[in-house]
C-alpha cells in the first residue's frame, strides 16, 4: 500500500519535490499558505520546468491551503510529512501537521539551515529525519509555476542526502531516499550533521551575498570582488564547522580544507576554488538567484539569521572568528528592513 505523504510548503523545493513524487504515482498532498498558488494548482496542476525541455511537466496534485488543513481529518493519517518551509516557520509548520501523523509517522526536514532540533523538540527524535537538498536551485516564479535553474544531478551529483540524527542507516531513511529518486539522485548518509554544515557553508557563501547586492548567481561568481567575498565567507564557515567537530563533505566539487585555505589567501587553493566556481557559472542559468535573493525581490523575510547569523553565532560560542558572517548578517537585515537597497556598492571595500 502506498504511503501517505504530506508536504508542508509547496514552494520552490516542496512543490518541485511533491510534484515529481505525484507524477511518479505517489499519494501526495501539498499544504501551502499562498492562496493564489493553491488555487492555481487546484485548477491547472503544478507546472514544472528546468534547464531542458524534457523537464517540463504539468502535474495534477492534491493541495490544501493552510486554512483548510482540517480537511486532513477525513483522510488517512500521514505516514511521512516533509517540512519545506523557511527556517523561521519550522515550529508552527511542525505543529500544524503533528495531529495528522500516523502512529508510526515521522517528519522530514527538507529545508535549508539546521532545523532537526526544532522539529524533534515538538515530535521527538524518534519521529525526526533530516534531508539535505544539494544543488537543486529552483524558483516559484508565479502561482503554480516552478522552474529549476541548474542541471539535474543524476549520476554526476547526488542531490538528496537523507539521514538519521544517530548516524545509522534505517529502513525509513532508505524509504525516503527511494521516494526522492523520483525527483533526482538520492542516497542515505551516515553523516547527517556533516552534510548539514557543508550545505550551510554553501548557503552562507551565496545567499546573503546575493540578497545584499541583488546579484544573480552568475554575476556574483564571475565578478572578482563578490567572488572573493564569497570565498572568504565559505572559508570562515568551514573553520567554524571543523572546530565544532563536523566531518565536512565535498561541496560543489570543493574540498572543505581547500576552500578554507583559499579564503585565508593560499594562492594554489584560491586558483582551484575560483576555477570550480567559474565552471559552475558556465552550467547555470543566468537568471538563477539564491533563495534569500528571491525573498528580497519579493519583499519577504529572509533566513539570514539561520545562515550567516548561525555561522557567526556558533563561531562566537566556540571562539572561532566569523566576523564576515556577522557583518553580512547585519547588512542583509538592513536590506530586508528597507533601510538600504540591494547593491554591490554595499560590499565595496570588504
């Protein structure tokens, strides 16, 4: 019998993942707070697109507005609930779906940042699973329309990494990975926390920088000044993660130690990292924007406190400097509040 899957947050990631699962024949219900998006999907289905024409699909899928979530009372309980909301929405999204979980149901954090502890505080560690989405880059650019702006991972790059907090391979982690293979490549990891921090390193290099400057991904990586600042941010985040004891994974083809040394001025390391970033830009759509830059463009709150702010805070706790992250977090906050407009001039001289 098919598992009942509920996805809280049908935006760029949740909608993309849920749409492909539904397309593969899974029993999926999406829940989202954007009324126009919900109504479009009800009437016309999800419109999914990507880099190639073969990635274009129109997918009928069940969807509920958050205000109609009580309708789940008339359906079988959820076996698997994915949380695909912003980090600051984690707690209420978890509480929203908790009453509708099956007795052996569990919650999967498919989010940026590190939110498993927030979820476990509400449902318990026995009902909490983590999942990192690496190099997926999609955007909900209109109600019902989601476009992925980077190539599929496939055999070249494992996109989804599913893991338990205790680091052991479990049947349910294997089950989640198998479901996600309908979307792109997936595996079970025994290094959830190392994977989480590695993804945080990448996000901390890109999200705040693009949000503060308004630069698209390729503009950021092709210009020497922003690229160098991105590398410095990555370097600081690596050093904090290493000091915390995480086993960091390769990130976008970059070794953690090489990235750290590049940001510290090692010429050979810097040349290697620059080439990797330039190669990534050659494969990426020119209109790709990190999620926080999308938030600024749409007048929404960002996750800066959970990305650059998290690196700065954890570094402060253990005495590892992450001053560039603290400064970036402050700058993004000013942009978010409308005190200054996004501009590359804001990082001049950094």
